[in-house]
């Protein structure tokens, strides 16, 4: 299978899975509100999505190393479909918590499966670009999913009220998930060949302590967590900035969509950019741009925010695939899935803890304090990259001849 064909098929599967995931995250909130949920329950609902990744990411990565990324991804899609079906047929708020956790587990397995496949199938020289293509496809799904689901769900609601028809919205999400599944039958052949090659290699135990002890791994994990948490903080606190400046919700939606679109574009030419400037230089530049953009956001209005979102699109779009390639390049091929699972665990822990810390420490200072505290987190990541060997590529490509 050529590089273009597997990237296209895997990218299509990733885009459809992400469209379903983001649609579910949005529509389930409406379903909870319709059932009388309060803000405390909505917070618990958000945590129920993230909890499976915190608990199961590393074991899932180990299993992906044994059974293959494509098998893990299709299992995840089927589990996510089951969780979505449960949301459709089982009423009540407790059922929402359980079903959302099932969907979250399925989504985790899809992510681990896709990232493991890319790590195993790409070479050291092409890994950054391959992860860039994967994350660009996921961003396309994030752009398509919410409007597609909400528009169809609103049509389903008709003139019955302002809330969308959540049942119709969930059916759209289920369709996205099921459409993603057949990609397995095309990708399983190359994945099976890779597993056969890896069985001939010496397997290294993938205990967490051993993974963290790999030189450079903790640095890549710290940078990844700082960047990904910034995306969560942005979604959480941009409405606060907008309210303070009298900016409407549709304008906020446009600005966030602009940020996502720029992230997609920034990932499409990664291979050429890395060849010209190197991974470390790109990480340093992009994270610096993101930090400066965050520092500028509290000081600008609507038109200034357009430039800020372009900066954040570049600054938050480029580092994610580079940190994936960075951490997998440090680990033995037999531990790629495990180390990617560790990366997901670290990201989820940061997504839970850092927003609470930033909110508690910086909220008394208002919007300025919140975004500048987030910028300080990115500056810390910048220092970590500066002291690292992120630009070095591993010398062996034996995992993918």
C-alpha cells in the first residue's frame, strides 16, 4: 500500500470518528439539559468522557502493540457505536454518565489505534508528516461534526422549540461512526505484516517507570500536555473574554472555527517544513507564537482576535503531531503503543488539573490573569524544548522497511 493511500484511508476514518466524537460531546449536553441537569452534573458528564483515557490509555497502548492499531481502532469504533446506541434508547441522567464513559472509552481506543498504526507504519524520516496528516484529518472532523450534527438535529426539532432533537443528532453521530469502520478491512493487511515483523524483534517490557525513564520522554510528555491543555483552556475561557468585550456567541464560534481551520492548514506541509527548519526549531517557533497570541488576546477586540486566532491556529496546530513523532522516536518499536498511551494519560491528567490550577490562581486577576497564566505554562514548555534533543531523529528505520 502506498503512503498516499494509507494516509487517505486512515485520514478518512479519523475524520469520521472525530466528527462523531465532537458531535456527541455537543449533543449530549443538550440531552442533559433537556433532562433537567444542573451545572454540577454537566461537569461530571465532561469528566466521564475523560476518565477512561486516564485509566485505560497505557493498557490500551500495550494491547495495540500486540494486536495492531487497526484492530484497536475498529474495536473502539464498535464500542463508541454501542455507547451512542445506549444514549439513544436508555433514558435518565445516570444512563448519560455511563453511556458517555463508554463512548469515551471507544474514542480512546480509536485514538490509540490510529496513533499506533502511524508510529509503526511510518519511517523515522516520515513520522512527523504522517502524524501531521493524521491530526489534520482529525481537525477536519472537528470542523465538520458540530455543524453537521446541530443543523440536522435542529431540522429534526422543527418548530417544537429552541433545543435540537438530540435523538436525531445522535443518529447522525452513529452514522459517522459506522461509516468509519470499513476502513479496517483495507488497513488490516499492512498492519498484519507489521505485526509479523515485530514478532521477530526483541520485545521490551513496557512498564510505566521504564517508559518515563527513557531519555527525553518526560520532556516530550510535558510539552504535549502544555499544548493540549491550552486548547481546553481556550475553549473554556474565550467566552469570558467575549462577554467582557461584548462579543456575540456566533462571532466566538467563527473565531474558534478560524483557529481550527488554520491548525488544519498548518499540518499539511509539515514534512517540507521539518526538512527545511528541523523539528526543534518548529516547536520553539510555534509554541512562542501561541504564547504571544494568548498574551495579546485580553488586550484586543474582535478584529484583533482574528490575528490572535490565526496565531493560535499555527501555535497549537504544529506542536501536537511533532510531539507524537518525538515521543515515538524515543521508544523501541515494540513499545510505541505503550508510550503513546502514556502520552494520552499525561495529557488527560493535565487537562483535568491545569485548568483548575489556572482558574484558581489567575481568576482573581480577571481575563488578563487567566490568559497570561496559560501563556506562562507555554513559556515553561518552551524552556523544556530549548533544553531537549527534540530535533534529533532516531537512526534506525528497521520497524518499517
